[in-house]
C-alpha cells in the first residue's frame, strides 16, 4: 500500500532484541517523549511534537488512504472486546465528515496499518483516537482546498455533506475526485483545523457497535471461526511446568491414528496436526499420555510466595515526589536491607495479592500459513508488529516475509496466551508449507501457560500531623514484572521449548509516571513528601505479565485503605478526608458526583451484615478518573459477599461513545469484584495447579451486583483519556473498605471471600 | 456415518460416535455459533439446544443426539434479520468481547421458550452455568428481560417457519 519511496522506514521501529523497553532515568515532570525513544507500548517515537500516535507514524496516508475505490482509514489498534473499533471509526467519520458506512476501516495488519505497538494500557483512545482525530481533519482540509482550486471557488464557500463536497453554485465533488493530485504522503502538522463539535453525528453519541450483529448471529467474528482451504487442526502438548524436560517419546503409534498428518517434536515442543479437530484432540491426548517429563524445579506455593518474593533477586526503583512537585524515578544502588520505613508512622498498612489468571473464556487460538516464502499469521495478539518481529527472529525470516493480521479472539484483559499460540501456529505452519494450520489451546493449557497477573506485597507507612493532615508517605512494594511483552523471540513460549531455545529478554519495568508494579503507587493526594520503593523482582518463579491495570489494582486498594483508616482515626468522613487532600478539580468532581448519587452518609443505618465503601483513583495519575461508592451484604452463614448497589462516577475527557464507556465501567466493576472476592491461581511445588473453572472459580450470574449505576462526566474538547482499566482499582478498594465496615477489621490478603475466608468466621 | 438433525436439516456426517457435538457443528457443519471454551461443561460457551433443552455441546457425544433436533445460534436469525432475543442483545449492546454470548443466548432461549415471564432470580439461576469474563452480565440480564417482559413464551417453532 505504501509507495516504495516512503520516507518513513518502518524498520526503524524494530525492537532491539534483548533490550527490553527503554527506561530512562530522568525527571518525569513532563512526560513529553523524545525522538527515537520507545513508548510504553513498544512503538518508536519519530515526531514527538505531533498529537497522539502521529508521533510514531507521522505520515498522513499511513492513516488515511484515498483511491478510486474510496476512503480507507487505518488503525494499528485492535478490537479486544471494548468497542474501540467502533469508537475509532466514529472519530474518523466526524473528522472526515463522512457517514460511518461510506468508508472502510482497517485495523492492525502489519502489511496495511500504522505500527501503534500494543493495544493496551487504556491508550487506544488517547493515542490512536487522537491520531485519527487529527489526521482525518487535516486530510479533510486538504481535500477541501484541492476541491476549491479545482472548482475555482474559495475554500470557505464549500460545504460538506455525507462525504460529498458541495459548492454554492450546485456543483459537487466526491472525496475521491478531490483527492486526485493531492499528495497525502506527507507529514501531518502539529496543529489541526478546528472541528465543529456541534456538527458531530458520531462523537459523543452511543453508536451501536459494528461488531455486535455478527457476534450474536453466528457470523465469522473470531480467529477461531477462520476456515481456510486445506486447513489442518493442530494441538500442542505442553510440559507439566516450565522447568520440565521431555524424555524419550515414541510417537509412531500416534502417527497412525485416524486423521493424523504428523507429529512434531523439537526439544520440549510437542504438537500434532490432523485433518479434523476432534482427531487432533484425540491424538493430543494420546501423545500426552506417552510423554514422560523430568521435573527439574520446585515452585513456591500460595502460602509461601509472598515470603519468597522478598528473597529473590531484584532491582530497586525509587520514585519520589517532594512538595507535590514532579515525580522522579531512579534505579537505586542501595541494597533493599538499607531501606527503612519512617521512624514513627501514624499508621501502617500491608497487603498481599495472589497470582491471578486473565482467564479468557476462549483459550488462545491462531491460524498460520507458509506459502511462497511468506508466512501469514492470523492472531488475536494485542500487538501484531512486535509479534511479527518475534516470529521473524525465531524462524530466521526477514520481517517482510512475515505478516501478522489481527483477528478477534475472546477478551484477553492483558498479555495472555495469544502471542504464544500465534507462535505455535507459525512454527507448525513453517514446517508444513502450503497448508494452513489452526492451533487451538485447551483450557488447561491456557490456565497453565498464560502469563499470570503477578502476586504482590504492598506496605504503606503514612505520617500525619496532629489533625490528620498527611505529611509523608512511604510505599514499598514487591512484584515480578507486569510487562513481559514480546520484545524478542525468547519472550514467546514455543521459542523457549525448542531444542535450540531462544532466551527471553531480561525484564524491564514500564517507567513512571505510567508505572509497572508501581502504577498508581504515588497517591494523587496532597502530601509534602512521597517515596515509593519498587522491589522489581527479576527472577520470576512463574512468568508474569500485563493484566488489566497492572500494579494499580493493589496499590490503590492499599492507598485507599490507608485513607479510610486515617479518616476513621481522626474522626473524619472518608469522602471529606479525601477531598481535604485533593486539589485537582476533576478528581474532586468525580468523588463528589459518586458520593452524591450514592447518597453517601456513614450515619445512615444499614441492615445487619451491610456496609458501604468508597474509593477513588485517577488511572496512572494521568488518565481517566474514577470514583466508586458501593454497598455490600455479607452473609456469614452462606459464606457470601454480594454487592447490593454500586455507583461509579467517571471522567475520561471528551466522551466518544457514552454507552461504550458505560459498558467498560460496568464490566470493570464486575471483573474487579470477581478478582477481589474469589480469584487466585493455585500454585504448588509442581507449578500452576489451576487448570479449569473449578480450580479457578470466577463470579457467576448469582454473584453479580444487583445494581450498577455509572455517572459520566463529559468534557467536550478535552483530550481522550481512555477507560478500559480505570474501574479495576477503585472497585477493589471500595469493596475492601465496605467489607471492613461490616466485619470491623481490614482484610489484608486478596482474594477475600473464598469459602475458607476469615471474614466468614 | 451419523445423521444429525441440525437447525431443521438432517445431514449425514463422517464422524466417530464419541465425537462431541461441538466439533461436528464447528468443524464438519462449519457453524460458528457454538464456541469452544473449556471442554468440560464448566463455562457454557458451547451451549446449544437439543430438543429445546440446553446442553454443553463440548461434552455431548453425537451418538447421544439420536433423531432429536439440535438448534444453534444460527437458527434464531441472521445478521440481516436477527431473532427477537438476538435483537434484544443488540438493543442493549449486551456484548463486550462476545465470545460467551452465543452460549448465553441459547441458554436464555431455552428458558424463554419454557417460561413466559421468568423472575430476575429465575433468570440469574438459569444462567448460572454460563460464564462471562468481561462482566457484561448486567446487560445480558437486561436483554433477556426485554424479551421476558413481553410475557409471551418464545416460539420454538420459529425456525421451521423461517425455513
């Protein structure tokens, strides 16, 4: 699609194998990016002064292409089930002044779209949406000017209607006609023409999602639904844990099973390909029964993991904020033992979190075909470009000979098995030329081999004056990485299993202010002295990576628990106490709106077993604001906690799709309450023991909150801030705060409502 | 060779008797509706109707179907002409990733064909076998209620009329 003389060399965005994400140890007072830096989603900054992801692909026709067939808008972001595809489409439609159905919208394909790195971190609207917002209106303006010249009239005299340029004298011109002779292959400008929000037909309106009709009628909607001619069905057999070594295995009996085409063994990598899916499953089972593994390592258990985390090799990252100024982060040379907590804290609070599963309902899947030296992979990866680089490195292919195309999978909520399954498909298709190969993981493989959401410990010591006003704050936390994304081949599981394995790149955290395990560890509250010690544990007992909200989930739960406890200690209302420590008017606004709508009043008598809780955070201290108020009912006899009612107030800047935003917040509340009440991956000496929904129970319909109310605060003209992860942390925090009011003590170990929980004692 | 009556048509299939219905539907009949989720009857993504009753097709061998009618999501309507329950899911935008939704709709369809106006608790209990990871439950319940509140049982024969 891109002309051969393209001035932007996409290879410049290549990942530096083994380097991990670039971490710069500098002042973070502003988070302005520098040219050549890699952003937190793995894409390279080329034009730091442009808005959104125009920074990483500044050329207009990377985003908007116009030819005789019409207008095509391209996005490197992918639909993960959040509705972002429709929201981005809405932005393009209004800024191009075209109806939604009058142009094509293409997402995440290494051959067609800009490289926007990963679709993650609630960045899609903020970065991808902003890029399209500006690119589309700049292109529109260029078309208007070209049409004016062609028609011989002033630009201002032209009108736009439904993708047609109208002249006052009755003449009209299509965008395709206007675009003839216009060079869109040029760099975007840093300032765009002003749009007219009053003319928006899509932005700010709840447009029905474009993907839903196919999903509710059995259309081809997912990578799982792809059926290519001559396609083989593959199943992998994974080791019982990451340390296991495959001893000899006789595969002859498997190779003669009905439908089996071949068995692949390469080191610890084991797979079978068959004509039909059920045949592949039966062969996989037979193969698994014959496979003998040598276990070479024992693992920490759920009971020991938190003590173990404090003993493993680590790097210490220290973040400070003095006098409510800019946040600074340094990699410290100090030994962990030399760190001391404040001498006499007013209060201390320590919490733990267990490993959690992303727990996609559909286990990972991919389809790949190797034909005419070209490897094509259909994948539900969050990042088709980094995946392509990893696969190309592993197979020794030039990147140009690998194409990764996004096709939807089930919701992932972060880095799950998608990339690894795509790599499985790539490895198998590469060895089976001309026949498409579909790999579908089984449930136990998804549970056992997806990167886990990390187990963590947090410890906060806070100092106040005699009246409860916060003076200093020290937050220490321990965690393995929240970001083991695909920066080299070795980050792909199949690459680690081969006889000649690739080694994973060494871990590197996402730096502040976005943060990794220390995401949101710096409170937004006014505190003269803040220090966060992130004990970044580099030796992972279990592979861990990004899961919706990263460390913010437990950091905010601990911070908001501390705020509640301090309010109680000083006889303050917890909402008022928060407001006393907040200057940001938008933060104050969501808190007041949530409290008012909920009818927050601790003096209101509640039925026996009921309690209310409140919490707030601004995601990463720079994205969406979310305040949550909720009421729980705890039934000791039934050993259950139910949310009776929950109110959320959110501010994500200018709202593109009010209903889409509401849907994300509702979902975040339900998912976070499931994590907080029930979820922990069972781990034991032999590795991950959760293999299904029985050994990893999550919330079911009877557990769902009776009422969820979402109050949206729209900020027309303000930057898009992203929404998908903002409810996770405050929901958990409000839930724990409410449970504390019922039982009279603070539960410190997540999850809190499993059957053996002390809250039911 | 096994004859299966799926969505009103009886078709001969080259499958072994123990093959779970799910794979006959997806792999041999190329129907997308039923989804693989767990293979153990724990999540409901594969839910289809056999003689009007919801079953986990991932566990249900084709040999156990006999002459009974199997109905999948595809039987309820098309993208152009969605059935009433499908339309209710669109109206409420009761989807996030949507992977569980086919199973949700089929399980709800079974209830709404049997019970004219189920209560909230009846709906929640009936839907308990099906998991949603995105947290779309509230909208799924609202979509089901939209149909339930019409107070008329859904027509199990809609398929035949359509055909």
